[in-house]
């Protein structure tokens, strides 16, 4: 599978009504996010989607047009509420077919008990590549830079390691952050400064995080993959000109 030479971020899709109705808690954002950040990538977005075929097809069709790769967890089983394989195929514009490699893995794991139901998990979008599952040998699959894995983190997260080591071993560009903590002023009093810096330093993403307490505080800074120093120098100079008290924070 060919992948772009420079990838800096991934999307994460988690599928399951049980997440949305509160019966289970999502663990993929924390688990996959840690793996991505350790390799120099960031999380572009997280979407938690229902077990609704029309909704899944629409979302997959849209995210498959984007440039970033996506980890997708959940809904690849063989029960009637598992729609992910069929929806991924429809979004990609290809049929579901029995994948010979997936058939071999499932037969090797279950023997005759693979039929008639478990073998359905080998029905994958045509042209898919397999993602090995070290937990129980039932593979995930990838198509159009989307990596489809089970909803169970104990299965999905080792499979994500394999994807990253196999297709993205070069690592990401590594987002950096610089910030200051500002004391005794409100965000509104610094709005003009922040607007000016946002316009002047478009490659650095400005953020502002107020904190409530006895003394009002704001953490203001920049995130990005380029040189943040010019933007930070302009920020600190602007604060000094306004007589605002601040301290530099560690990266």
C-alpha cells in the first residue's frame, strides 16, 4: 500500500451504539492517541459513530476523500449489527468479496467451526489488505488509507502498532508547543493582540486556555511543526508593551 511521504496526523473513528448510549466507555482516543504522539503524529479528529449503515456509508465516503489516514474501530464482526465491512465497501465503490487470506486465517483458527457464521468476517471490500490480529487471528483490513480493526482495544491497539510500524515507520513531523501563563487580565483585553498574531503567523496555531481561580490566568501559546520562536517573541513583546505579567512555560 502506497502512503504519502509526509503524514503528520490521523483521524480516529469509533463505531458503536454502546459508546453513544453510555454502556461502554471509549478507550481508543487515549490508547491510539498515545501511540500516535509517541511516533511524532497527532490526532486530527475523533468521531464516535452509531451502528447506522446510512450514516456510516456517508462518513466513510467523506473521510476517504481526505488526505489523512484513519483508524476505524468497531463493527467488523459477523453479527447483524456489524455493518462496518459492508459500509466500507459501499463507500469505496467496490463489492464485498471473500478474501482468501482472511479465509485461511479464520479456518486455521476455528476449523470446521468457521462455518457458516465466522467465515462472514472474511467478506471484505474488494482490494483490501489484511491487518494481522495477534489476539485471535481474525484479521482487520485496510482500504483507501482507512485501517479497520475490532472494537476491543486489546485487539485493536496491537493491530494499530503493526499498521504504524509497517506503513508509517518513518514517523510523523512532531508537533511542538510553546506557551506563557498570563496573570490578572481577561482574554477579551488581549483579543486584538491574539488576532494580530494569528494573522501574522499563519503557520503557528494560536491557542488560549483561561483558568478560573482567585487570580484570573490564561495560558496563551502556539502549536505547530515549524519554527515557533518568531511568534513567541512577538507574543511576549506584545505582553510587555501592555504591562501584562506572565511567565514562560516548559514546552
